[in-house]
């Protein structure tokens, strides 16, 4: 009995699925990107897509990194002073003494 001949049109159906190694997949992906970059019509799309992906990725990374940091003491103090009942024009002694500044929101 003869073996059935494999069709050249659809080798994926006729042959068992072979698992490619990670290195092989990376090489194929790199070759595909190089082919796209050398194509005059696809090169601008590749550059714009890479730029957008780069910006989104680094925005997400830096947002996570900065979110884990504490607020600096001086920044917190400046924010608290800005939110207090003392206005920016009032003297520090009056604010520390608890005296209200005429015309401020809390003295009305």
C-alpha cells in the first residue's frame, strides 16, 4: 500500500502541527517588521503606530511609578496653607494665631 501524497497547496492540513521555538518566532516577527519598514506605504503607519504605542506604554509605566511615591512634605504644607482660611496676603503670625483675615471665605 502506498502512502497518500501530500498536497503542496495546503501543507498545514497535510502535515502535523509543529511547534516553533521562541527564537524562530522572534526571528520571523523581526523579519516581518523589517519588511514593513522597507515598504514605502507601510513605513509611515509603522512609525506612527510605534510612536503611539511607545507613548501609551511609558505613560502607563510612569503613572504607576509616580503613584507609589509619597507626597513631599513641602508640597503638602503649601497645599494646606493654600486651603486654609488665611489668604496669601496675610501675615504668618496672624494665620498662626488663628485670627481671621477680613474678606476671606471663612470670615463671612
